[in-house]
């Protein structure tokens, strides 16, 4: 199994780092593409070094390397996750503006009918953002906003990150034990469901 991981310049780059850590622990091959915005956000929001994040990936690709293997549909992968996805990156993916490798790899993923999971991190969404996300969803992408859940009673920031990463892994059909699944309100450890 090989997963392409795109980190763009939205807030919440820790989600992408945790996703890479998890895939590495599961011994899944990863192809990392980081935008310049992601590098800057990493420095602003975390204590992680770029070298650490890159060490989590099996392969690291330069964002401007349009001739990379990932730019061709003939290079087989099992899908791509953009985590987090900035609204600039969402707009590029939605409108086929593939002027860098991250956007081209997303375009390839869609055209080859492979799973493209987009984790936007923005609030509130403008109408333009919503329409771009809808365009992506109509093209076959799965939109997984970085919205925390609480039924598993998270106690740490890591618990919240693991829940989102686990949801993405579920969509890729990758087994994990990152969070307790909902078993109903009467099961020990489950939160209560309210409507």
C-alpha cells in the first residue's frame, strides 16, 4: 500500500504530522509533498523540525517537481490525503489548477478514480470555500473537515487528533485502534448521543 500525503499551509499541520506518524507505525509506504505554507505553519504552530516530518515519510517529493513519479497516473498509489488543506489548495484542486506537484498529484488521484481525502481547516467557510469543496466532492473527493468529536470523551489534544486521523484511516480501509468506536450510550467508555 502507498499513500500520497499532502501538507498545505492551513492551520492544523499537527494533523498531518500525526497522520504520517501513524502510517509509519503501521509500516505503510508514504509519499510526502509539503507546500511552502506548510513549512511555515510547521514552524509557527509546532516545535517540530521539517527534518523530523520528512523522516516520517518513505519518500519526500519537492512541491515544484512536476516531473516526479506522482505526476503520472501510471504510478500506482492507493489514494491521497491532503491534511490539512488550505482554501488556496482546495481552490486549486477544485478547478484543476495543477501548478505544483501537490495539486497535480490530487488531479491524478481524481482522474484515476483513487480516493482523494481532503481535510480542510478553515472556519467559517465563505461561500467560495463551500462551492469549491462541493466541486471537489462532486468530482469524487471525500471532504473530512477537521471537526473534533467528543463521544469518545477525549482528554488530550492527542485524543482529538487521533480521532480525526482514525476517521481518515477508516476511509482508506486501514485498520487501527486510535480511538474507541461508538457502541451506544449504555456501553462503558462511550459518550452520550444527544440530538
